[in-house]
C-alpha cells in the first residue's frame, strides 16, 4: 500500500494524532516513516542592534527544543518500524513541498488546527497549502477537541512553522 510516509510533526495535539495515524498506517503497510520537524526561526529584525546576542541564544534554544520535540516523536515509533528524521531550518511549508517534490514519499500525514476557510486563509494554513499543491495523497488529522483545548501550543512560531 504505502512504502514511505512523510509526517509533519511539531508536538502539538493535532501532530500527535497525525503521528499516531502514520505509525498505524506504516505498521499495516510495512512502510518507512519520515518525520519532518521545522525549527522555529527568530525574525530577521531580532539580529540587528542590541538584540543580536539574545537572538543567537534564542535561536539555539529553539533548535534544541525542535530536536527534543522530534526525539519524543521518534521515541514513540516502534523499534521494528524504520524511521528517518529530518530537522530543518526551512519554514515548514517550504520543507514539506521540497520533500513532496523529491518524490520519495507516497503519503503525507499532517495535523490541522481546523481554523476553517476564513481564519485559515488569514493565518496561513500549512495543511491547506499542502493539500492544494501536493501531487501525493494527503491525510489531515485533527486533534481530539478535548485534547486541543487542554494543551498549550508546544513550539510558538515566529515564522508560521505550525501546521494548519
């Protein structure tokens, strides 16, 4: 059925659900999982003037946090399931589309906050963009509404690195 499943993962409740579904599909298909996590970037203005040192420190902390988020995802993958990890500095939309264009995957699984068409357009829905521009099948998962309300956003974004 599937051979290589690409999962966008940021540690949020909807990404957790997407990872659960991707793991299940990979087990059923004996497929490889590729877990893509984007590192949130400091805005460009933070690297000028007196805030340069703080931005450099924050940048390192954001990279460490993204690596920790991805590590937690990989820890959830069963040992018998092959997994590839991609930690990128690119914005998540660009990184996802690059992976899709390289044509190594046959399914994209990602979460969506479910903003709806108006709010999603205003905020820039990653899942909507991927769904509209991918030649691969895309499976979009929403978090359980009770989980979504209870959990804070794990990785705040200065560059829209959040999924949908």
